[in-house]
């Protein structure tokens, strides 16, 4: 059973399009992180959200944490080929010991020029 | 401002040999975490360490795997008598004091067991 479900698993779009990636759970999370990973490299931290309803923006990326802290979304505006990569959500479920992050399976994004 | 460093980046071992993976956290970070990424699977937590202490090893296999973070030097993940199923990418992450959820990852060590 996957604690964090990401959707879609694969996303192939054209440059300039908008997209949203979802991260859902039946559990409440104390915090949630989004990472981007390229082949052969480690995950790069994009954002941490901790408050229900929180919205954070990073240039063309908008991250939202659900009011109940059970879900999150990543929205990319006007996608560019450089956005191509594996996007991972991760978090610490309530009641889980500190430092132990659970990861989703990831969304593989391909942006075609 | 160097990030998390891991070495070696690639490691090849034959079945039965030992593998030692090293991790140096970011400057000022006192928490180290190890994760494993198996082919076609997501990242899985293995262990959380502070200097000279194992805080949570609930994700570590019961046998052959051990980890340490000594007072001086890098954190070491040690796998004894490796088997083919140990082939994976092993990632180390670190976090600053008081912020265990915000973890910064290294580039990983890709272990191949022949």
C-alpha cells in the first residue's frame, strides 16, 4: 500500500502548456516536500510546506498543501523543456518518527520543444 | 557552499564482498539519513543518524546492513556479503539542526552487485 499516491505517473506535454501533478494520501502529514530528480542524480529539494492551505510559488511553479494536510499539488505554468524530470512528493506522516520521510512513486514529466 | 557529498558515485562488487558507502553532510548539518532506491521503485527510508547516535533504523534490513556517523568523518553505510538484490542507488541526505523534515540529498552511490 502506497502511503503517498502521485498522479499522473507519466506526463508528456508541449512547451508552453500548463500542467498539474497531484500527491494524495489518506493520512495527515506534518509536512510535505516536493523534489525534482534527473537521471543519475539525487533529488533536489524544491519546496517544503507545513501549514494546511499553504501556497508557495517558485517562479513558474506553484505548490499547494491541502487544508486537511492530506494532499498537495504542483502546478507548472508555461512548461519548458528544462522542466523535464522526475517529480517526487515526500512527507512525514503524523505519528511517524522525525526524519523518516515517505516518498511517492513520482511523476515523469517530459516537455517537448 | 558544498552540498551533500557521497562517494563513490559508482561501486561494483561481487557477491559476498563488502560495500562501504560514504556521505559527508552539508556544512552545519547535524542529521544524516540514508535512503535506497531500487529499480522501478521509489525511495525508501533506511536509517536516521546524528553524530555517534542511531536515531531510527526501522528501515534497515535486519542482517548485513549497518550505518554509523562518527564524531569525526563521514557517515558510512556498510553492506556485508552483498547479494544481487542489494543492487540499487543509495542516497544520503542531511538536514540542519531543528529541521528534520527538510532534507537535502546527495548525488547517490550506484551499487552494482555482479
